[in-house]
C-alpha cells in the first residue's frame, strides 16, 4: 500500500474533521494463472456495472489493473474497501481467482498534483475495460 502526503503535515490530511468523507484514487493490481481473455473482459465489465465508480480497467490473460475513485473517511478506510473489492465481487462478476498484488491509494489533491506535474497515473482515458 502506498500513501502519499499532501504537504500539510499529515499523510493525506486536509485539516478537515475526522468524520468528513474524501475522495481517494485507487489503483488495484491483480494477477494469477492465465484465463481466457473473453472471460476476463466479461468479468471486469460486470465489475464495472456492479461498482459504478470504476473508471477504467486494463487486462491481459494473467493480470489486470483497476482504477477508480472511492469515497472514504481516511486512507485506511479507502484501502480496506479496495482490498475487499476483488474478493467480494469474484463470484457475482465471475472474476478469475487471482490475488491482489498491488494497491495504491492517493488523495484527490495528490492525484491532480501528479497529473499536473506530468508524473504519476495519467487521467483514465478512455473510461471502460481495455486490454493492455
């Protein structure tokens, strides 16, 4: 898990009350044994339908990357939801039995700062499910 501070003295802090929800940009990476590409695509499309905040997914026959925005109180809550996403939707979306191999959670301000400075994840264009 990666956490990135916003330069205000705390990790992802904004000086807001602890109960205020914030937006977090999530990048979840999964991998495992190869599966038919059509099955992987169909599963990711179903996941996007089930999880409406999903921005984009990229996939190959043995790995995938899912990027989306999550609303949560803090980084820990956002990461906990992200770490449950794949497992909770594995059956309903018929996702491959892959494991989570990477997770990045950054706050909205850090995401936009990275994009503006030309590094970090580029904006998710086009939105949807795409092969690598």
